[in-house]
C-alpha cells in the first residue's frame, strides 16, 4: 500500500529520533552536490546496506563513492555500533578521484630487509 501527498500538503520537516537505548540510529548522508539523504539503521547491520541504498537512490555506482565518518573512510563490513555512531551522526559521500602519476604504468619497488 502506498500513499501519495496532496499538492497542498507539506512534507514533514522533523526527522524521527531514535529512542535512547534502542538498536537503531538516525544518520544523514551528505553528498558532494549538497544533497542530504536520511537513514534509520540498525546499529548491528553492516554499513554496506546504507551505502548501497544511498547509491541506488542517487543513481551512483557504489565503487565510485567513498564514505567518510569524521573524515575517516568507512568500510561496508563495519557497523554503526563498531564505529560508535550516535543518533544524528553524518556521513559524507565523496566521489573517488582517479589519477596518479605514471601515465597508467605500474612501478615496482623491491627492497631487501
């Protein structure tokens, strides 16, 4: 069953808050384009679910996006609980920048220890 909004109705501006002691946390994902996408996630669910959901909603390829929490990259196999995330935390979704030197050639460095 789906519901539609009447043209005269306004979208709710208040985000639901997770109750203290619950297994859920509300998170905002900020895109480079200024977009904001809100998720309510289980603290023990791998963040790959959030990452895939964000990319699907924004029509992006998952492999092209880096997700950062407080400036540090997060991995899809991590959970909100492992990262100590709290209600209202924000994740930044940044496009990977290709590049690097060498014109596509690989440089091999060997060292003797």
